[in-house]
C-alpha cells in the first residue's frame, strides 16, 4: 500500500459529487494518489454517473492517472497521478461515458479540470460536450459571467465559449474552455458591490422565438419596477432538443430558472427575479451578521462553494460574505482541510448568512 495514498469518504457532509471533483483536482495538483469510497452515498442513485465518470477521465487525462473503479455506478475509485498536469487540446463528451446521449453538466466538469490545467506549463483548450443548462448545476452563463470574473480576482485567466446549448434530456451542448497557465494564485477579498445594472439572457432552442421574448420582457419589467437597469437578451438558438430558460446575473451572484411543459414563460422569469430580489434585499434576514448600509453579501451560496479551492491554493488570506452557509460549503471546507491542512474560518450557522476566511497554502507546482 502506498503510504502517501489518501482515503476520502465520499459520504461525508452532503455526500454528493463535490467530494469527488475537489478530490480529483487536489490529487492531480499534489500528485498524491487517491482512494475514494462511498462515492455519492448521499444521493438517491449513488456511485459514478456519466457526468462524474467523465470528470474522472478528464482529470486523469491531464495528469496521466492510473484508474481503478472507473465505471458507471462504481462507489469506489482509485486515482493515481503519474505526471504533473499536462497542457494540451482535450475533448470530453459525457455521452461517451453514458454510451448514449446524456445531458450531464459540463460546467461541473469544468470545475474539476480547470485548476490542474491552470498550473500546466502551457495554455490548454478543452471542449466539453453534454448539458449546458440542466437542473442542479450552474448554467453556462453563470460560469461565464459570475464564476469566471471571480476566478480572475485570484489571477486565473480562463475564457469560455458556448458553442451549442444542451438541455435535459437530449444534451448535445458544447462549451470550449481556454486556460492560460500561471505559477501562483494570489488572495482575494470579496466585498459587496452595489449596482443597479442587471444582465441576463432568456434562451430557447427548437421552440418559438416569442417564448424567449416573453421571458426577457417579463424579467425586464419586473427588474425595472424594482429600480434596476436591466439588459436581458432574448435568443433563439438551435439545439439537439427543445428547451427554455433564463439566467440573470450581477457581480458575485447569478439566478436562473428552467422552463418546462405547463410552466408559462412569465413564471420562469418571475422565479429568477424572485431569487435575485431575495439576494439583494437588505432586510432578507434578521440573523444577517452584516446588517447595515449597503448590500450585505459579496457572493451567492453557489459561488461560495466554487471559491474555496482557489482560496485554499492562493498565497495570502482570502475572504467573502455569502447569503447562505450551505452543507456544500461546509463539506468542501472540511475536505480542503483533509488535503491541505489549512485554516478555514466560517462565521455563521448552517443555512444562515455568514463569512468565510481562508489562509491559502501558497501552492506552487513542484
């Protein structure tokens, strides 16, 4: 048995795919072999699903990892990197893992592969095929307009392009990601950025264009009535199957809703606007430890999860305030401490607003 091998229990915390993705990232970066057990034990269908298996194979390709247990529904995985992260032109399709069409979220695969490629010796280009706007994952426009600008604060240079839209159930979407390498990340402190500018996109594929226009118009009218200056673009694209949805964003946060049969376009827009209003409303929580003038939160609960890895790798101390400390955030924080033994301070209770402060390990690739 390799004495440096780390065993991670995939059932810890929220018991989902984030434990897998974070562990793959850190195994590739540190070169430390990984044994992951009880994969996604907290889900109704545990084990590796096509999206997760694609992430395993993607990160393995980057660091030439040897694999055991890399198959659909496997609840145990061994991942042994044999090389530091290698730059290249990569292509990964969730359908290849599923052996049929799949709408597995490519944005979540981006999370796993991004940080290792950032420390490679040259730029990389990755094409990912699958779902770009599907439930329980950040839509492409969240990645591009919320997460990427936040990552750039640490010095991560990442560019993405949406080449095709992919919805449940058909998938068929495509995102191209270009990663410019760096030798180190620097700490970032996120503070609330008050703005009246709201951007967004209301998109449909294989459906009448007026559905997108109705979503955009309803969102525009609601946001304008709230005192914002909205710019919500209606778009009609081609895709493998029909789909509709809206994404709204501002610095540090994004809000989205998927359309579905029997759910009118106006209600899709109203749902996303309601999420946004709850985030920016200073009076949303009497338990908010940051009550006072200005907006109380720097980032939303979804970005909070994604910031923990660059915070842990960075040189210096990073911090943010968020509208909700989630089980995902607590799980990822505990996992990072298992891998890197770094101080993570979380102020605030589960499901309440809070502040997270991390002193990074100052990672450089050996």
